[in-house]
């Protein structure tokens, strides 16, 4: 006869909390207790069912197993929660724990004890902004582990014979032990998790199948790459022990600051100082572009400090695209210093004329008008 659902036995919902479980259990336990129902086999059976259900659901670990696998989670314990048996032959809780915790514990028994592949490596490379704009091939010197030539990566001195299956873990690479309710899984102490034991190890690599060596690699950094970009080179990491797959190499790109250009995504910006006379009269100047060309830019008469001039299509390259951003030129009007006698005479003449025609400086005129109004108002 199939067992009744534990939640139904206690008369609670599946999402019931610990306090609700306890209340339901106490009520039913008191109702069906043998002392209150002498010689009542039905009440005695019900009392056992209630205790069994509560014993499972009050324990978070047991409840999790029950919620996922139902009564099958406790089949090998003779129907007695808390009396679980763990057998090497599989089935029952062995398989349940493989499914529940296999990935957390490193893949459970899946993988058959094959040694892990080579480790991933990380390497930094620094380039300048021009290289990031155009793309570049960078040369990297990477200290790593490579396949041992003496044994071809097998780890054994006898190339005609492979490693033997470990007799401790039987090739699984892991051993298990029961500690109370939990099934604890550890790396096999005999083979170190490889699942195999080399009887006659290679003298060059001492059975590892790999040796330490520095490699030189070329990495293509694409045009438009940003600072902090990570490039993955599959299979260029450390070689795996005993002919297992190699790891990957991750190249982290750092872009140095440029003395002229500042990058903002696909756009570039620069600050361009001009003479006061150029700002007042207007001018045409040549501006550098990051692709080592120049572009002529017209400065309108009366340009003020901080104004921007936009040059379309002369900015930074866009990754995996022929499109380019824009170049923004921020104008900085520079006040002349170290004047010659003639320059001073000309400026004094200019200032004399400016006082007569203040409309040529609307910002200045407006400011001092407000100042005058402020002081005049203060006397009223």
C-alpha cells in the first residue's frame, strides 16, 4: 500500500513553516497517542505515521530530499527516517545525493575520475590609444605548463603502457564516507583525484605529463577595443595533466591615456587653445586626428572659451564596424602674456576703443549693469 504524503499526514500545506508543522504534529500526536487510545491498533498506526512525517519535515535537509524525491529518498532506510544506509552499488540516497549535490561537490561520480584539464591563465597587456584605435598584434611571454615531450603528456616512462586504474577509488577519483545523515565526498588520497596511478613515472615531468616553460604568443587586439576588455584565447592556457585538455588564456587589455585625446565611447575630445585675436576675428586652424591626419576647422568670430566644435566621423573606431565616432574640439581662449611694446600699445588702443563701444562685449556689459543695479538698489 502506497504511503500517504507526509504533508497530508500532518494536514499542512507544502509551504508550511516550522511553527505550523510543530502545532499540527502536537495536535495529532496527542489525539492518536497510545496512552489515550489503549488497544487501538488504528490509532497506534496513525501515531507512527504522524511521528514519521514530522521527523522528516522538521529537518531542513531531510525535507529538501523529500520535496524533490518523495518517499524514494528514504527507501533504503527501511522506512525509518534517520536510519539511512549508503551502499556502493548505487540507488537510493547515493543517486539522490549525486543529483542534488553532484555539481556542488565537483560533479559527483560523473566524469569517471578523469584528471582535470589544464588551468586557465590570465595575462595583462598595455597598449596606447592609437593602437586601440587601429588594432594591434601584441606579443606576450607567458610562463605556463606545456606538454612534456619525453612522455607525450602521458606521465609514464613506458609509452606502451598507460596508467593503471586506482584500486582505492576504482577510477572515480573520489572516495565517500558516511557522517551521520550526510554523505561526505573527498578527493582520493591515493591518486590525488586522477583515478589512475602511474607505476613507472616519466623522469622528466615526474608523472605530471607537463613541464614548466615560458611561451611566446601573438594576440590580435581588434580596432575599437576598450580599456579593461578581456580577450579569451581558447586552449592557450596550461596544458592538462596526463594528456587532458588545456585551459584557456585570458588577456586583459589596459589602454594608456593619450596626451591630446580623451576617449568617450566612440567619440574623442580634445582641448584646443587659441589666441584672443583668433577668437575675436575668427580663424581657420588645423586640428590633429587620431589616425595621424589633420582636419581644417573654422573658428567663428566671437568664439568664447568652453564652446565646442564638432567634426563628424573623425572620432574613435567602433569595435567590429567600419563606423567611427565624432571629434569634439573644446576651445580655450588664451590671454596673451609677455607682451612686446607694440602689442601693449595695440591692446591699449583696443581697450580705449572698447570703452567707447561696450556693445562689443555683451557678457561684460551685462554683468556690470547688474552690479550697478545692485548697488543702486542698496541705497534706496
